[in-house]
C-alpha cells in the first residue's frame, strides 16, 4: 500500500482531503471511539456498493449510518419516538447505535432491504469533523475484511484493506475498542441486537429493555449476528473459566497431542488479567492486569491480531466477567472462537 494514503486525522487538511475523496464517491477509513470505520457518502449508492466489495461483505448485512447531529439522525428515520430522544440525549455522541424505521432518504442498499436503519453519532473528534465537513451522513461498517477481527488502529486497516481503500485517516488507537451497542427500539422499548460499548445496565436506567430474541430466530432482525465473526485465522478456543483451573486438562491434552503428532503444539493464551509461566505456553497476552473491563475492551482486538501473527497452532481465550462491557467482550470472544469451548471441543 502506498504510504501517501495514510493521513494524520488530527490535521484539518487531512479531513478536507478525506471529504474530497468522499465527494468523488471514494471510500475511506476513519477512526471512531469504538473501532475504525470504512466510510462512504451514505447517499451515494455506487460508493456504498464499493464498501461491500472492499470488505467482501454479504449484501444481506446492513450498514450503520453515522451522523454529526440529532437533527440529521431524525431525517433518516420515519419518526423519532420519545425513548430515542432520551437515549440520544444521554449517550450521543458515543457507542450507541439506534435502529428505527427508515425514512425515504435512506437507500435500500444501506439497509440491505430492511425497513429499519441503524444510526449513530461517533464520539471521536476526527469522525465528527469528517461528517460535519462532508455535510452528509456517512455509511460505515468496521474497516476489516468480513468475518475477521475488527481494526482498532490505522495499521490494522492497512493490513486488511490497504489496497481497496482510497484513504486512511490515522487517529491512533481506539479508546473503547469494541463496537457500538446496537439497540432496536419498538414501542418505546429497547432490544439489544449486539452488545457493545454502552452496557445494558446503563441503557436500562433510561428506557425499559426487552430480553434479546434467540439469535437463531432473530437473524432476519439482526443480520450481522453470525456464529463465527471477529475471528483470527488461527484456531481459537474459549476456556470455560480461568486458565489456572484448566492447567491439568491442558497438560493432558498437550501430552496426548505430542504422542500422536510427535511435534509440539504452539499455544498462545489470551488472558483476562493474569500472566502465567506455563512452559507449554508460547506467549500470554494480558487484556488488563488490573482487571478493568474497559481497559480489556480497548486491548481486545489488537491482542487477538497480535496472537494471530505469531504463527501459533492454537489460541486459548479466557472468559471475562459477564457484566457491563464484559458482555460485549464475551460476545466477541465467543464468535472469534466460532463457538468452540474447551471441554466441549477437542483442543487440538
Ligand atoms: O462501533 C460501531 O458500530 C462500528 C463503527 C465503525 O461505528 N461499526 C460497526 O459496523 O461495527 P458493522 O457493520 O461492523 O456492524 C454493524 C452491525 C451489524 O451486525 C449489522 O447487521 C447491524 O449492525 N445492523 C445494521 N443495520 C441494522 C438494522 N437496520 N437492523 C438490525 N441490525 C442492523
Ligand atoms: Mg464489523
């Protein structure tokens, strides 16, 4: 990829350049507080098509539209219920995406033919300035190849989409590190379609939440919920609990493997907070030594990408506590492991 494609997101001239590319129907990568987005002018169908092509994203998976004002969001929905207004007041700009019936302004390409559209206002200076300077909403999925681990730095984007993207705005690492919470609103009640940066506990203080529908039956409602997603190329297996409780089983599985294959298995651990000195582990990536779930979220995707580059045979991932933003992390870990859980699945 040519280095001239990457521009410092903090400079006004970089934003201006990105706007020119978007006006000409180009696609650009830009930082948000969650992950990097791959953006196009949401009102330009040809440009929106290029996003799907660049990511190799199936057409059935709709895009989030990014806005810089509540007024702009309201032009994209056919109506804005009171509950949505309350949520926008409380959480925008920020990692909350609201799904509501779409207005005629929004193309079926963006929504994959759904009658609803997902909208959010990002809380990142560069993203915000970009949308404002363009004067139109930006449709943007995460800027990774479809199904692969999401990008939380400009270099992640360059690795995945360097050739396919017209310009990359480099705004450094993403502060939140997991995607926005996707919340569908019906009759002033919310349903979380994807856990994310704003936890359910915070949403519940503003509007009542319905229990999320069973994923298998909800798929038409939330087309992006696939069993395998965010996944490294390396085989990844989720542990049922802390690695320390799993060591005897791990040692036995390794012995059995070596007897069978007569080569050592290269294993890396994605640990929540503790580093281990186990000689059978090639490497340990710790998400947060102090056990802070927000720090763990911010480190998650770069740690998975780092492990994926180490030529390992297996990545073991420890679960994180199932509360707050931990639910979003667990969701990503389960999908990155493609549902494989140690104990239910052979390790190797
Ligand atoms: O934090 C984020 O949300 C990032 C940044 C770039 O804003 N974007 C992101 O986009 O994660 P993407 O495309 O990777 O994920 C969007 C999710 C998908 O699961 C998609 O199926 C769902 O939102 N979605 C989009 N429109 C929808 C709709 N109308 N109804 C239900 N789900 C929708
Ligand atoms: Mg994505």
